[in-house]
C-alpha cells in the first residue's frame, strides 16, 4: 500500500479531498481540539497539512496558521479550498515533517493530522527515528508551554478503536509510553450522499474489502474512530 498512498498524495489530491471532506460529519474534531487547548489567539504550525482539512477547520478560530506539506499537489487543492472560505490568516508552504522552514519558538500549537503514522508503512525499520525527528521538530517550533497535538486513525469501519495495522498500534503506544503524550479518541464518522458515492470514494482510498462491505450493507454512514494525542512542552 506504500505506493498506493504515495501516488494518491502526489497526483490524486482532489479525489482524496472529496473523501476526507465527508469525514466527521457530526463535527467532533474541533470541540475535542478546543477542549485540549483553547484556540482563540493561537499561532499554529501544521505538519503534513495535505489538502488543508484541519487548516480549514482551525483558521476561523485561531490568530494564524502556517501549514506545511511535502506534496505540492496537495497544497494546490488546499489553497483553492482555503481561498473559498474567505479567511486570510493562513499560509501554505512545502516542507518536510522533520525539517520545516519555520523559526524556533514561533508557535503556540503544533498539530499533525493523519501524517506521521504513514512512516510505519513507508519506513518500517526506521519509523521511530523518522517520527522522533518530527516530534523534535514540533518541540523546536513551539514556545515554552506550547501544545503538540497528533491525530491518527483508530479504525475505519469500526465503532470502537481498532488500529488498522499492528505497527500503528505500536506507534500509538510508543507516543504514550516513550514520549509522554496523553490520549483520547472520538468518532469521526463519514457521511456520504449515496451508496454509489461511498463505494467510489472509499474504494479508491481504502480498497475493495471495505468498499464491498459498504455496497453489501448499503452504508451511507461509515464509522470512523480517530485518536488524539497531545503533550505540553
């Protein structure tokens, strides 16, 4: 699946954004983030922003957000959708999670959504080092007392947390036991307009097994569990 996801992020950003825009139809992410750290007045740096789903969510509520991703194709979609919101307190820049072109001590909140965990598949023998470098980068850009937040999947199609790969479960445990992150989970279910739409969008990203289940069970609401890890530095 490594090449599958890398191909999506490099060349299929619009379709990917269609999928993720269907997630969290009940609006649980924003209140959960604000419960961890009140958002008003914060200067934010976002890691692995992708097509800007978190950027769009946060921009109306924070002082500023500087969002980075290593895939220019993803940022093209993010720019178009952010411009449509009418907000102007954001910037989009190319940058790697382990080496952002951002100053030390320049943010109150560092956030990464569904980004770091890919290293467990793309770099199975060295994910601790690569994710560790990204965590160090989070700490570098944060001011004293700043908060780091990481969001990752805890299972698509599951009503309770069920990490989709053993390596992800190991990574999540590592965040808590080795790096001192606190943890909670929320439901971020998908809502689709129709079964054919659900079939199309999930098959392209998640594969045939899940999409076949959607068609078989005629699902337009697809359960999703999202884990949130946070730490104050």
